C-alpha cells in the first residue's frame, strides 16, 4: 500500500525537472524578446518574423510541458511540505528564478509592443503626409490644366 501511495504522488525530481524546463523556456523567450526589440528598432521585419516563429516554438514547448502534467500546481501544493527540505528548497529556488524571468519577459514584451506601436503610428503619419502631398500636387496640376493646355480653336 505504501508503494501505491508513493506512485500516485509525483517524486520531487519530476517537479525539479519540470520547473527547470519551464525556467529554461522563459529564459529563451526573454533572450528572444530582447533581440525582438532590436529588430523592431532597426525595422528588420524579415528577421523579426523568423524570431517570432522561434518564440512560437518555445511557447509550444511550454504548452507541451503543461499538457504532460495538467495537475502540476495542485500536485506541487499537495506534495511540497512532504518533500525533503533540500528538494523543496531547490524547487522553490527554480520557481523564484522563473518568476523573476517572467517579470522581466513581461516588461520586455511591453516595451517591445510600445515601440512597435510607435513605429506603426510614425509610419501611418508619414503615409498621411505623403497622401496629403499627393493630393496637393494633383490639385495644383488640375488648377494649371486650363492655363497650360490651351488650344487654338482654328474654327473661330
């Protein structure tokens, strides 16, 4: 019976490995997010699209981790106090590092999003300026048309 109870509760090494895998994913996302901001600032949208594809792959890895252990957080809350102190401490350290990475990632994504919005707004303003200039040029040509396209009416 003790053996059955032990098998139903995930061992701490599973927690540590899963938490470390999650931390690694967030570290990779943060690195890509920092690169993303540089690509946005340099208007390198080709490389930006490639980078976004890489971020999507990491997000899929995170989803797969969650799918393999859908009750991870419930199991962790139930098992945490029963784990040896060293194992519990190692898991809590990895979780704290992950939370720090996640906070940095969210801030980096916020900055990147604001920068991208500012670029979009600048481009929209430039397009409006170009469109207004084009309309002015057209109106100027139209106003000169009668003066520059006079024809001699030979029938008069």
